[in-house]
C-alpha cells in the first residue's frame, strides 16, 4: 500500500488573514507602548543620575490606607499596583491564545511552548553556573528568564526592520507563554508566607467576578471596585498582587458569540491596553529603572557573579535556549522551516528575546528584597544585558533586512485595491478576473500609446 502523503508543516509560514490582522493590531499597540517604555527608562536613568536625592525621595514616599495594609511607597505601588494592570492584559492575551490563537492547536502550540520553556530554562542554568563559579547567590536565577515584548518591538520600530508577520507572531506568542511561566515563577517561588484569610477573601472575590461575567452583567462601576478589593486581598495574602490581575484576565471570554463583532475580552483589552502600555508600565519603569550608572558601577556588573549571570543569561541564555528549542522541535517533529526563511532569522529573533525589562526588573526586586545594593546592581545588569541583546539583534536583523522588506512587500501588495492582500486571494476566481480586467485596460492603453508613438515616428520620416 502506498504511504500516506506527508503532513509536514512549515514553521513561520504565512498566517491566515484574520490572524495576520490581529497580530498587526496587537504589535502596533505593543510597539507604541514599547517606545513609551523606552522613554520612561531613559528618563529614570537621567533623573536618578542627575538628581539622585530627588529620585529617592519621590520613589520612597509612602501613601495609602495603613489600616488595610496598603501604606506603600511610590515604587511599591508601581510594582504591585500598576503592574497588576499589565498582567491583567497579559491574562487576556493568554486566554485569547488558548481559545483562538496558536496555543489552541496542540501541533501549532508545540513550537512557541518548547521555545519559551527552553528560553527560560537555559538563562536560569547560565545564571546558576555563573553564580556557582563565582561563589555568588543563587536567589536571582529567575531574573534573566523573562522577555519584554513591548521593549523588543520598540527596538524593531527604532531600527525600522520589516520583520515578516510570521516571525512577529512567533515573538508575540513566545512572549505570552513566557509571561505565563513568569507568573508561575512569581507565585510559586516568591511567596514567603500566606495569610489564608486574605487569600480566601480574594478567591471569593474572584468567584463573584467570574459569576458576574457568566451572567452577562455589565457596568464598570461594579467590576472596577470589585477588582480593587480582589487586588487588596491578594496583596495582603502574601501572594504577589499581580496574580490577581492575571486571574481576572483569564476569566474573560475571548471568543465572540453569534451576533457579536468582538468578544468581551477583546473589547476590554482594547479599553485597558492603552492604560497598561501608556501609563502603568512606563510609570513602573520610571520608578524601577533609576539606577546609578558610572564606570565603576558598569565594571561591577561584569565582575560580580550574580550580575554577570543576569547579563549572560539574557544575552547568551535566551538566544541559545530559544534557538535550541526551535531547532529541536524541527528536528524531532515533521515540521520544517519556511522556504523563505533561514535559521539565521530564528537566531535574530531569539537574540531579540534577550531584551528582558519589565518582568526581569520586577523579579530582581523580589529576588534580592532587603538587599538594596544588590537589587540596584541587578537592575543595572538587566539594563545592560537588554541593551547588548538589542544591539546584537539589530546587527543580525540588518543583515537580512532587504529580504524581509521583499517578503513584507509581497504580503502587503493589493493590486486590485479590494483591501485584501493579493497573496491571500490566489484561490479566488473573482480576484483573477479582476486582475485580468486590470491588465486588459493596461494593455489597451499601451497599444494606444504605441499607435500614437508610431504615428509621430512616421510623420518625422521626411527629409530634414
């Protein structure tokens, strides 16, 4: 009996049109947020290094209801409060990927999941080996495991590369899975003690939140106060308060019912994402990225085992882990790389994923809590490692930019002007009929011009 036809899949092949449009919209929003994040980080560095006393005073200023256990510093409010909004959006993104994106299909989910797991395990291993070799602390093993998608896309916007939509989608999905594991790391490894009464209250609040959603109850005046109560209870439980944001995001329905243009999750994400990308994350960066940068401080980053482990984890560990995970998935499955791409493209994206900023800074604060000096040095290491990864990724992407530009032009070409790229209409007879009519009009115009030119030529044949 003849063998069944091969069902080999292509990695980074062309996306479906709806998925391509979603990715384009999501990445556009992430890119804008990433640029604001970059501006906030630069502002923090300038402020902390020119007016250090002012920066410390504002960052450590406390306010909030002490009776509720919420008399926190500005820096603390930014890390625990504002980042809950960021993780709420991350929860919605994860839910969407699970019900409507690449993670819905187990076969398609294998690549980003394996790449993300390897892209977190290898940096952690690099940190541990580096720290053990230098006799340093192992507490910061999780710092280099996170990828900051907004910052990575901001780098893409700055260098102006035309990265194909499939590679951008891979980077986005990879970051969503990365966020999921970062959330689990924060919940499992950075919870010292648990107040079960507060945790029980948070669980009850989440149950009410879920019930209201299932009953189709509308009204921000119900959900926002309830979300604040859940957040406050989660904070007092001892579990990092951002977990509350993730849990609420995961509860939202992200597939539209009949008659709905957008699901509730998509609608709320559209409303909340600007708050997250334009306010919450930049403010967190403003009060977390302000570290003293001097020649001596930079030198210490490369001599202290903990900080060197963070830099090597982001620059080397991320690239090796993600590239290795992708290669192993291709090697041991029937999938292969898209014909238009090379493994150098995967290496460039893997290197770009070494930009770990928002979550890396947060984990750094949690890992070395109480050790101000090491916390600040770890933040500097995150900034330096992310910068090196960005420079290396820029160099690698620039080498292939001409190829990317040609691929993007093919993806965007719309000669029949119907609003749908031509590459998605190759199996549509109506498209080919429209193109035939267009070419016939062009041919008729060229024949007319040829006749005019021929007549002018005959009129000039006489003697000078």
